[in-house]
């Protein structure tokens, strides 16, 4: 049996496993040796073990590398791929000792360590961010003065997900954050890690994902980041949006990315590069010799790109001649896509169950990536990618519809975040006082209207009201549920009743249905919008009613 090894199968690296099995190989999952493990890493290892059971084999690196190599050589390994940032260094070493195609492990630090990347760019004569290692507070003051800074960036030399990163607006702020970083853990769970100070670069930040084959490079996908900087200088990711149509200046950025890959010695495999573009052009933030993160799936990548990246990586590794065909195929994603990363505005305790319900109503939503815990838990304010507990992955053929869905989610997140979580409390019931017959008289009696009450659903047409016995499409709906329930159930019932209304139909929600919901009228209006309704301004005699028109 021939094996393909995946080193630290985390996030999107899990995609390799299905590819390997489909090609007739046996996956060999390699667990990197670490003195301490992060919760995320333990979670992913457990998830892979549960998902694939006996369809994969495992091997631990352990503290003795030579002993690990001896155990490794018992397997007939055809290829080795890093499955995440954790696995890049070991994958390079494994390829060398096994005599396989791969990147030179003598230059691994150019691809893993930010200071090493900037060193490589300097040797290649490519634009780079001015940076320096910080070993003491005086190093910060010296760098600040020599570079005449008005802002700087403090970050770990080896990390991910912007963990520890902060934009500092004065030198004393940088010194204070340095002290915090010295006593904090990196993304990999390391203490007392190397720290960098950098000049701050403005502009727009992009992700340029590439595939390399024997030193040649091709573009696989481009994303643009939107980040929100808080008052304390921390950066929270707002969204990552797929660049479907290249714009002026993007060619220069992509060519720069290829030059970076040459400079850092990227010969084989997938690479994930973060690049900023300002008035001077593109400049590297960091490059990562592994697949894109955010736990991509085959289904999502196939829908938006028409291919998935790990498939291309394996294909080009075993059949380099096919790389020419892939490399010269025009970049043309199938759909517009956006990944909304949830920003928690402040520490809170609760369950994200309402977010799951609301996101399922979003027309562009495809997948939900949740990093939190089931049930009621404590969540911290979002200060980096790692503290964003949830990502909504969206896709749409219509750019306007995609952005409209994003803006609605962002509006809830910014102004009504409490609608996204619950403490599991019940919504108290109340008596229905609204005269539904008066509403029906104002609606064309010939039209077929759905009436939703606590005791069931009814159909009103031609002056008759009968209990609904089968599924139908309606000309309008009156929503009058007001009994005790949970917020999530009320949301679901509202949305379903609105969903079954044809274009041009009316929806009337009576005041009692919103009375005991948190921000009841507002959340009802959000659900109306998600169901495709245009909210109608209240009439003078309709105070308390919420009315919408199906577009």
C-alpha cells in the first residue's frame, strides 16, 4: 500500500484526506511533536480521528527525530504535504530524508518566520516592510526613532490569525504591548516567542493563493480582507471577499507574489500569501507554505472556483506536465463569495443558537464555521482571527445580492448583537387582542391568505377561514403567534410563514407576536428582509403592526 502523508491535518488541510483516498492511496496523518498543545490543535486531531476512523493511519513525530525517521521508513510514502502552519517545518524535513519532491528545509525559515521572509526579500531586492527583532524595550525606542515612525505594528515572528498583533500609535504603547506579548502565548501555544516591530503600511490587504510545481507558479484564488481596527489598536477581521474579477493593479500584485515565492524558495505546493497594496505598490505581510485556512470544504470551493486547491496540488505533484495546462487557464471564478467573520463587540455569556437560525435564512449563506462550544459559554471580545467564534461562508452569482446579505448581517452585528445569542430563556406569552377579521377585510378577500396562530395555521379566501391541511403558496400572510416559546422557534416560524408567500404578497405581523421578544419589532424586520420582503413604513392607524411587501 502506498501512502501520502499530511503533516498536521488542520483546517483546510483536512481536504487532502479525501483526495488521497479517492486516488487510491492511504492517508498517513503525521502529528508534530510539541511540548504543549493548543485547544484548537487537539480539537482538529480528534475531529479527523472521528471522521475517518480506520480509513487513515497515524504516526507521531515524538521528541526523537531519528527514531521518528526509522518508523517513517516502514511506510511506502509517495508524497508529503503540510496540512497547516504547524506542519510546514516537519514536512520539509520529511521530504529531504525520504528523498521526495519538496521545498528545501535549509530555507524553511524563509517560509515560516516573518523575519526570515523579510530577509529573503531583501536579498532578492524586492520591496519589503522594515522590521526588527525586539529583545528589550530599548530596541523598540531605537527602531521608532531611526525609522521616524508615527505608528508601528507589534507581532510575533511566528504566529497566525493575527494573534498578538497590535497597531501602536506611539512608542510607549508599543513598549507596553511588548510586555504583554512576552508573557502571552502565540497561535502555536508558545511562550516567550520572538517578537517583531514593523513600520505600519496602509492600503488594502489581499490574500494571493498560489500553487507551485518545480519552481513554476500559478494563481488559484485572490481574496481581499476587510479589517476593523478598535480603539486599543487590535485588528478584528470583518470579512474576506473573493476577487472574482481582477481590477487594475492586481496584475502587478500577482507578479509580485510570484517574485516572493521565488525569493523564499517556494518550489512545490500550495501557498497562502498576505499582501498589502498602497501608493507604492504591493508589499508582503507574510507568506504561508500551506493551504488557505478557515476550514474550506470541497463543496464551497467547487461552487465558487470550479475546483478545489488540494486536488490541484496532488495532481501537479504526480503529473507536473498537467501544470502547464492548469497554469495557462484564465483565472475566472464561477461565483462571487464572501466569508463574514463574526466580531464580538464585548465579553458575553450565552449561546449562538439564534445566529445559526438567522444565518440559515440568509440566501447567500452556504456554510457556518463555528469555533465555539455547544450550549451557553463565555466568549471574549474579538481582537484577532482566533477570537472570532463563527464564520458565515456565502456565495452568489449576483454581487449586489451577496453584498446586501453581508450588510444585513453586519448591521445586526454592529447595532443589535444581542439578537445573535441567547441565555436559553423562554419568551413569555401574551393574549392575542388584535381583531384578525379586521385585517382580513383590508386585504383583497379573493386573495389566499395564510393565518399563523398558536393553535395552528389557517387559510382565508373568499370570506372563508379553514384550517390548512396541505402545503400551499399564499398571496399574503398574517402572523399572530404570541404564546410562550423560545426566540429561535419564533424566528423559524416567522421566516417559514413569510417564505411561502408569492412575489407581490403582503405580510402583516401583529404587535403581540413581537411584544416579548428582545428588540421584537427590529428582529421581525430583519427576518422580513431575509425572507425577501420590503418593509412598508407604518401608516398612522397601523402603529404596532409590521408590514412587508414580497419583492
